[in-house]
């Protein structure tokens, strides 16, 4: 399995928005549909059963017409604190764990996003495939959604 640090990619952001707003953006399908994919892609929410043991499934359409399916099962949910879910992003990424941590700091939200991979080699491969660009782009869209101008 290797060291957890060798198998984890992390993005940390501070959103200039209250925690309940950021939480809703992660947990309500109508909000997820506005930011979950990088710019230029469309998303269709197929399933969104937001509870421990509940399943989620989204179809993501690339500008070139290719379709990706992302899906997983929620393993742990603590309101305003964390969301842990399994995830597959077919055909690119299989059997990872997404860990989302939320912490209120005044009217801002500190957000930590970990993706845990099965092996260090797989983790490195995912990083080289553009992990930070892809999720970074999605989180920029999330930021635009939650921050009031």
C-alpha cells in the first residue's frame, strides 16, 4: 500500500464565503451541477443520494463529445465538517477516495481536498495526468459560485 502521504494528492483553499454556503455547493445537486466539472464541460446529475451509504453518479460531457462517468458511494458525512466518498472517474481514474474537510474561520471557509489512491505509482500517474489543473479549474468555478461579489 505504501505511505498514505505518497498516495494522496491535496488541494487546500480558503473560500471567502460562509461554511453553510460552501457546504450546500458540495451537497445540493443543483449547485454541484454548476461547478463539479472543469470549464468547457457539461454535467448531468444521474444520482445524488447524499447520506452515508448513498450513491452518486454524474455524467460529464467533454467539448469533443466524449463522455465520462463519475460515481461513488458516500462513506462518511459529518455536517459542516467532512465528506468522505469512494470515487471512479471512468475511463481515467478508478477506485480512489475523496476526502473533503470544511472548517469555518469567521465568515470564510477553509477547505481541504484529499484524493487517496491505491498505490504511490498510481497517485503519481494521476498527478501527471493533470489532477491539479482539472480539480483546480473545478474549484475556481466553485469559488465563483459561493463568493458574493
